[in-house]
C-alpha cells in the first residue's frame, strides 16, 4: 500500500517534461501538492526560494550546472531544506557525492513507483532515505574509498565529466550548462589532469568501469 502524502508540498526539478509529468501523477495520486516544476538547477533554486516547499525532488543531471551544484548551493543557504535526489546512474559515486553535499535522500530512477513514493514520504517526514539497491555499494565505497579517483573532481567537473562520457561534445555541454565552450574546455583540462586521461574514449571507458554509464 502506497504511503499517504496528503498536503505535502513538492517542487519537482527534471529537464524532461514527460518524466516530471509521471512524477506529478504519482505524487498527486498519493495526495501531495506539486507547487512548482523546474527544468534546470537555477529554476529549482528559484522555485524553492519562492514556494518554500516541504520537499524538493531533483534530478542529478540537468542543464545549468546540474542537480549536484544546485544541491550544494541550496544546502548552503537553507540548512533545513529537505531534498531527494534522483539519478539514472546506478552506481555508488554519485549518491556518495550527493549525500556528502547534504541530500536527505537518493533514489535511482529505475526504482518502482511505490519505492519512489516511499522515498518521498521518508524525506518529507525528516528522515534519511537511500535506494535499497545502492545501500551496500554506497557503504562499501565510503569504507574503502572505492569512489576514487572520481572523488577528486569538483561538482562542476563531475557534471561535465558525465556529459562528455555520454558522448556529448564540448559545445554540446556548453549549451546545456549555459556557459562558454572555453569554460567547459577548462573543466575538461582539469578532468584530464586529475584522472590522467588523454582523450574522449578514455573518459567514456572510465565512466563505464565505474558504472556511471552502460557500455
């Protein structure tokens, strides 16, 4: 039986409108009130400030710096904010980073609708939530340091790394994040230096080996 979310006020942030619609239908079906929707990190921050929701449900991978950067900025200005992060990446690196930045919960988008509602209910009630399928991986990564060497990347660098690993060009990433290609190029230079990578193929290979993208 799905948990009741009666009158829980939620802001949704995801750059895919169809995905937002699916989340909205699930939430409203459980009694929640979706008081705003954003398609990027900047929009999520603005809506959170305007609407003061009980909960922000935010995707990791979005334009404008991505969800991790927005999470970091929101947590810095609102220690009481309740934030559930979502991601299509089924790995331990991104959830470890999200939890360290102050996310109250983390769920993989592959989860069943009932698990999504359970996660929302947990975080809205002020409790922590971690996707059960990721819990062991995250615990082991934190104990063993398995998230290295990607842990050396800043939030912006990690966001750029994920886009480039998925096959986007520097210009593509610049367009998504609303920055100049030279800014993305600087991030790429630092990524290569930190991870000892030489070309796009090695970036993709490292992402595959760490479970960030599928081969």
